[in-house]
C-alpha cells in the first residue's frame, strides 16, 4: 500500500471483481430457473401479492426494500428479462470487458447488477431469506468501487473488503461461542456433517471420522473465525512499517480463511456462502512489489476524482457500520441482520446451534382411489436426502431454494403456508413445480392423493454400507399431513 493507492493489490482486485461477478451469474441463473414456480405470478408465495400488500399503505411500502418492480409492474417475463440481463452483465465482468475502460465503466455495471439483484431479493420472502443473499449484495456494491485495469484500487475500498470479511468470519465465530453448548465443548461437528441442511458427496465420510478429529475441526473453526480475522488488517501497517512482513501476515490470514472454507466446500452444500468468503478473503492478498506506481505517491495514477468518490463511500460505510459493530459486542447478537434498507454493512453469522437429529419430510402420493389401501410413491428432490441409497450430490455454489426450505420445515412448530401450496401444485402436476424435483414418480400425470411423512435419517455406518449398500439409514416417524386430494377427482 502506498498512500491512497493499494498498489500491491492488483491480484486482489482481479479476483474480487471477477469472482463476485461469477457468483452473481450463478445467482441470476438460480433465480431464472426457480423464481417463477416459487414466487412468480402463480408461485407458492406470489411476488405480485407482496407488492399489492406493500402498496396498500405508506407504512407497508416502507417495509418493502427497494425493488425495480415498485415502479414497473411485475410479470414473470419481466423477471426473466432481468435475470437474462444480469447473466449477460455478470459474464462481461467475468471476462473483464468493462474493466478495460475508465473506473466508472465497471462501477456502473456492478451498481446496475446490485440494484437488479436487490430488486429480486426484496420480493424473495422466505425463499431469499438467507445470509448469503445480503452478503452478495454488499460485496457487489463494494466491487463497484474497485476501479478498472488502468489504475490500482484505492486503499479505502480494499480496507472495506477486509471489514466485510471480518464481520462475516468474526460474527460467525461469536454467534457460535454465544450459541449452543456443543460449540464450547467441541462436539458440534460430531453432528453437523450429518444434520446440515444439504450434505454433499463427502459429508458421510467426514461424519464418520473419529471424534478427536471433529474436536480439532471445532478448534480450527474457532481459531479461523475468532483469531485470524484480526490479522486481515495487517497490510495497513505497511503505510508505516517498511518491508513485506505486514502484507505477508495479511496473506497468511487470508490463506487460513480460504483453507477452512475449502473444507466446508468439500463437506457441504452452502450455496455460494463459502465461495463468496473465499473470493472476499483474497482482498487481503497483497503481493509486495507486484504493483508499479504510475506516478509519485500518494495517488499513484488513481484519478483524484476517483479518490474522492471512494473516500465518500468509505466515510458512508463508517457511519453505516456502527450498528454492525455494536452487534458484534452485544450480548444478544443478531445473526444475518441488515440495519438499513440497502443491505449494506450487515451483520453475519450462521449455525449458532447445531441440530443433533436429522428429520426429513418426505412427500408421497398415489393414484389409487382408497388412500388407506394405496401404494404410495415418493417424490425425489434434487438435493435433500430421500432415497437412502443415493449419494448426496454437489450443487454449491448453485442454490436449490426449495430443498433448503424443506430442511427448515421440521425445525418449526408448524408447517409453513408455502408447503401446503407445494402439495397442491404436485396434486395439479404443475410442470414448473415438477421441474424443480429430481423424480416425479407419475411422469407428469396427476396423483389422486398426496401426504407428508416424517422420517429420521442418519448416515449409515461403514458396516451398514457394506451390508446394505445404502448411504442413509432411516426410520419412519409419523404422518404430518394426512392424505389430501381434490374433491372433484373422478373415481
């Protein structure tokens, strides 16, 4: 770092801009494929209904976060057009095309994508109620001020990325320490690999590792999230301390964060949360001597007007960050909370407690007339456990929103309204809904009856796997929703 310019952080800028753009592409693609059956005009939680509710009063309108569809009437086609535009803009940034121009060129593209994706998240309700949505929005906003290939990034923006990673990691660490006892007695990961929302192909192997290894995992997590994030700020000392040591310390901290996140990538399916953290951690990777200043310090080729713009952003972030800073030291720490309408300077964190038993809701249907004597067939979801013999697939960073919400169902006291709507759509054999599933046992035909049954799942031991050839062992618990069907069905 040299004055206003982070001359040694060109690699960081390239990874941040292209990596965030790649994640945006995945997010827009996920929305294009899933928004219509979940939240479209005839979705489980229709976005037009939310917009109509917000338009009914000024108080409600203030509760709805900014969205393009407050000024342009929502239709599924317009939502699809927004997604396609977002995919195209993200692809251009991944290819580095806007970065070839002046700094305002990539800034405009990133800001347009930021507002476009926020327009979607604001309508997403429970299907977009995940911490990584606001993380992607905040990262996209900050990426808009990284500049272009014609000059190094400004110091203030690089520091803001460190502050984002610090809130993300340290906030998650504090949530765990203040949360369930399993994080304090080092047993959390004896359960988590098995009970996490969407296991991956290696989750079972991770779960079957010895108890001492799981305790080391928890210890490593605490170090990576509670100790290491402080060292991300070490490169700022290079403004006063000569030599490469401050930047090497920052790079080592970033490498630790990246290594722990890669382990989570290998053992789970957390949408783009882990990949976003990996990308953001590169903000602390400075290469001493890699950047050649274009002129004398303090600006090093950065236009003065751009220094002013990014400086204003920095001052604004200091103001916006006060609630998030207070939250980090609060006794009742909030998890994945936004303190302003624009979802900037948020509080992050996840898995303050770990569930110790995996309960899955299995949806079954039949074409038989008598539900009491019927042969029932299961619908298979793409990501959530179902068939005990099926090895979990790797989907992250792609986000299977319906599968994730299915994991949350058994954790609540009652079944959610959207789930009843899902059962109705399956009774109707709605094509858009069926496309979100892996297997429709009726090949597009309408079933006569449908029901929901709960099962307890656990990973098969090595002996059980050798004997039975299964990945999961499961036992049936109870019928949650008794057989339901349409009154006017023939037969």
